[in-house]
């Protein structure tokens, strides 16, 4: 899917267009081969820049061509559905500055950053101010990371409250998925930070005074997201270790109980087996022999139970 936006120089209004013209923003979401070839031909760039951005394993980086075309790749947060659960992950998005003529964004699928910029296209976006556009993307991306981190923290608290009442595999698996998501977030945020810091040094793209503050704000937001991600990850790691110990302790308690019950049940079985053998045993000719044997079984069993309780082996 391709959408084209352009800001009119006279009215300064940004509207959606049907044709590619100089100064426009070309937004490509999961483009087809035909769309890739068409855009590359019209703006005169190599299709590698677009294909790099569509590689799910591509890491955040900056690539510069001799003709002045610049590729920024950033990791953005996404929320994916897997069966009945939602998983937080990241994916690359490409920002391509084609000389000083076009601005292209390329992504594998819809994401909140591009969607948010499209919704505010008339309020925030000026397509010919490419530096500001990039910094707005940086800032919006860091803000979405922060929002997702807060959601992860809330989901962690909900799962913990459920686990306090009953240990369920579903909630434990959810905590495991959240822990994995925080690892993805931390790695991506650090990679994004390197890209933004390199951009701030001013050798990649021209920095204007009014835009430099926006880039600095984006870097601060990104650093805050990194700190939050580390804190939440440490908390979640501690929580998972604690519940692993609780599960192990509960299992030991169950095994201890089962072993004690086995010992208790073995006592009357042993006595009945001995007296049931075809040998001379006490009270075999006593009319009260069976009653005496039952009472003896009960007494020995009761003494064993008391002994196990005293040793805290039956609780």
C-alpha cells in the first residue's frame, strides 16, 4: 500500500495526493514488488534501500549514498496477536531522504508511529521540512515505546495479583512473554539511541536551530524509555525467580505430604500382612484377636502421625 502526502508551499496545508512530486512524503506499508519498482523508478533510487527496510531482522542504522540519499532504519514497537494472547515486539521502519527531493517511509506492517503521523498530517507534518519530519518520527517512536512499557507494567501487576491467589500456567507464560518483550525493547531502544546520537552530531543531515531541540527531546524520551525498560526487566526477572522458588517449594511440600501418607498407609498394611501369613502369631487362638489387632494398628498409626506432625513432615 502506498500513500502520498504533499505540503502546498503557498497555503502550507498538507493533503493526500495521487501522484509523486518533488517535496512529497511517500508512505509505503507492506509494498508489493510492482509498487517497489514503480517508486524506485520515479524517484531514481536503488530498490535495496526499500528492501533493507522490509527485512524483519534489520537493525537500526544509517546508510548514506554518494548522491546524497540517506537511509535511517529505526526499530519501532508493535503489538502482535499470537493465538489468544498479545505479544509486544519490534520491527524495523525505514526513513529515506532522497536527496532533497522526496521523503519515503517503508514498513512491513501498520504501526502506531506512522498511523499517528498520518492522523496529524495537517497539524504537524510539513513534507518539505525533512529534518523536522525525521525528528518528529524519532520523538513519536520514543513516546510509543514509553506507552507500551507502561502497558507492560500494568499487565505484569495484573498477572502478579492473579498468581498470588493461584499459580496458573497461563499467567506464568504471560510473564515469560512480557519478559521477552522487555528484552526486545531494551535492545531496540539502545540501537535507536545510537542512530539519534549520530544524527545529533550534525554530519548526517542538516540541523536547523528550531529542529535541534526536538531531536534533543527525542533523545531524552528514548533514554527515559531505556531506563524504564531496564527497571521493569529487573523487576520482572526478580518476580519470575520468586515464583520459580514458590513453585519448587510447593512441589517439595506436595512430595513431602505424599511420602508421609505413604508411610502411614504402609503401617496397617505391614501389620495385616504379617498376621495374615500361615505361621504362628500372637492372639491367633484368642476370640478377641482381630479386635486387638485393629486397635494395635490404630495406635501405631496414630503414634506415627503424631511423630510426623512433630517433625513438620505432615503439613
